[in-house]
């Protein structure tokens, strides 16, 4: 009868190596494409955007046909 403890140790070792390899690959791919520093506009940079606000009538029409 094979030693079940040794078998589980080998399985755990294989899973650990696979996990470490996956994490290294993920780290390398994320460092190759750094995230943008400014993804969302700030309040200060959002000046002169009043024309994007909807009038009450336009808002009602939009809500009515949004379904």
C-alpha cells in the first residue's frame, strides 16, 4: 500500500509551485501595463461642463423611454 502522506505532500508541493508560477506571471503582466494615473476627471478639471446637464424636460423624456 503506497504511503498516502507522501502522496499528499507531493500533490501539495505541485500545487504550491503552480500557484507561485501563476502569481509571478500575473505580476509580470501587470507591471508591463501600468495603470493610468488619472482615470477619472476631478472636480477642478470638470469646469465648463454645465452643458452636459439635462434640462427637466429632457430628463423626463429620458426616464420615460429608458425602459
